[in-house]
C-alpha cells in the first residue's frame, strides 16, 4: 500500500517511509497530516496557553555558537535575577490571568542546587497557583556535574521544592553528528533522552521539541522524530506519563556566531517537517504552531499542516529573540485569538496538558480597543 494511504489510515510509518514523505508533494502530505490532526485533537478548536518566559540568569559555560543569549560570568551584561525579581515577574503574569511560567537560564557554575531549591520554594509559597516548568536537560546535566548527584536525585529535590515539570527544550536535532558540529559542548543525545526520561518517570511534565535548520537533512529529521516517538512509547508504557505536546521551530541565527554558517530552514521546510511530525508522532496529540519564529501568517498556515495549537503568549521571551530581531516574540491573548479566528477555527485557552480550560468571548475580545 502507498505510504500516504498507510499514513491516512493512521498506521505507524517506519523510518524509510517517513523519509519518503519528504519526497512527496507537500500538499499531499499536508492533507494527510491535517486529517490526522482533526482525528487526534479537538477538531474545531485551536488552543493557546497564557504563560510567561523567565530567564533567571544568562550566565552559561556551554557556549553554543547559535546562542546569542548567553554571557560568560565576566561580561558586563551577565546577570542573575534575585528571588524577588523573579517573583515580581510571576506576579505580573498572574495579573493578566496566567498560571504557568517557563523558566530557563544557562549552565551557571556559581549557582548551587540549593539556590534553585530556594527559588522554587520562594515562588511556590507566594504563587501557589502558578505552575513552574523550568530548567532544560542541559541545566540538569550541569547540576549533575556540579553536585555529583544523578539526575534522578537532582530532579527529585527540585520536585520536592516545587518544580512541576521541564520545558523540554534543548533537543534541537537529536543526532550527535549534527548537534555537535554546531555546538561541540552541547548535551549529547543520550543524556538529553536519559534526563527527560527521568523527568517523565517522576511523573512530571515535559514537552517534546525540535529545531530544524542546523544542516540536517530528511534522514536526521526523521531520526529525531523516532527518538521522540520511542521515548514516548517507553514512557507511556513504563511510567504512564509522557510528553504532553510537541513543538517545532526553526533555528534563529541572525545575531549569532553561526549566522551564515548554518543554513537555517525555510517556511516550506518548516511546514513540511510539521506535517511529517504529525504523521510520525502518532503518540503525541498536541502539536504547536510556532508564531514566534515563523510569524503569524505562517503559523496560521501551519494549522492546516498538522498543528492544532497556537502556542503561548510567551511574555518576555529572551532566548530566541536574542538570536533574531525580525519576528515578534510575545503576543496578547487578543492577537492570538484573532489569528485563530482568521484561520477558521474556534480559539480555546488550554492548560499545559492540552485540556481546554476556557473559551474566550471572541466578539468582546476583538471589539476591545486594547490588549
Ligand atoms: S543554548 Fe543554552 S546551553 Fe547553549 S549557550 Fe545558550 S544558554 Fe547555554
């Protein structure tokens, strides 16, 4: 049977079949991806999340060439926020109805595990209703090395202090030949998988992520998707807990050392990989469109290429925006709702588990002169 027919029937495609999708006309792959999206996620709705990014420190020793965010500790604009400063940002999020923070920094050798535990306790005591999804596998690996403790112990202590989950970032392309050509000190694939599996084993949240544009081809993109799919299969079977959703975006290189040396990815490649991901990841229902890297119009188009979610408001995104100044990095609820309505769907606010928690009054919201 033809590979697209098998995909349309919801059958699981294997490696070579997924690579074959990259050779098929995009419109045909997209049609299958969209049909699967309508089956696997709320068919009428496109969801969004109100959240805030907080970057508690920009000090990092890993030195990825595609990162314009990090600083060495001696640079004049290196910073680490105080607990009070982080707390004020959480209060601002609550003021606009948000209940979730995504908090990441770099691998900062000056911050002991107790600093992170103290921060989590400080925030949970003052903002008990706000979820804290924080720290990339790279940061957890840094804490393993700093403390000599295994990831399970580090994560257990952070969970006891108030950590709800991890953002699931830093996956980029989980093929070491690709990731280490761009960033030799970057967390290896095996460690990324090991640490995220510990997160899931402890019953915590993680997103599955992917970043294209590092010079990888269809084979490596498929390899990445298979790493995620296998981990999801294993986590659901062994721990009854898996990735809550999938987010794909493109490498932002403009202000980085690797600008002009890594190819990045076009909108066509983005939409193509989004559609292939919808077909490949038959065990993850929620797939985000990335308006922060692709802009609103491509993100609207993505809603017909497998995505069922418009991501989040991302108040104060600093990491991606440091690498590129040409696309907006935060949005109001009204702007997101407008994009969803214009694309032909019903907007709905969700939680991190892709459960709908509220439907906005679209007429009132779009008639409002502000916000
Ligand atoms: S991407 Fe993350 S790990 Fe790499 S340099 Fe930037 S902050 Fe550090």
